[in-house]
C-alpha cells in the first residue's frame, strides 16, 4: 500500500520507494524515507499528507506520498 492510503495514526514500515526519478528518491532519502524505516501518517488532506519519520514531521504532496510503499508492523 502507499503512504497516502495508509491509516492515520498507525505506524508502518517503509518497504520501498517506487519512482524512476532519481532526484525524488534522493529527496525522500534526505528526509529519512528509506526501506526499513518506521513512518506514521499524522494527517491527510485533499492533496497533502503529514507524516512523521525519525522524530520529524513533514508535509508532502500526494505524488510523493504515493511513491512511498509501506507495510503493517
């Protein structure tokens, strides 16, 4: 499942980043989004997703959140 479709308030593990865009992958890596890292969706609105990763909160757009594949703990 993608991060955008994940349940709010529940912790997930990042499975992989699905993108062919190297810059996008590097950007997400700089935020701490890489395989095996725990992530939580704090809130989701129309086209944005607020996530918590590595004790930080980030607001990312729908495209970024759909590139992050997660699974249940």
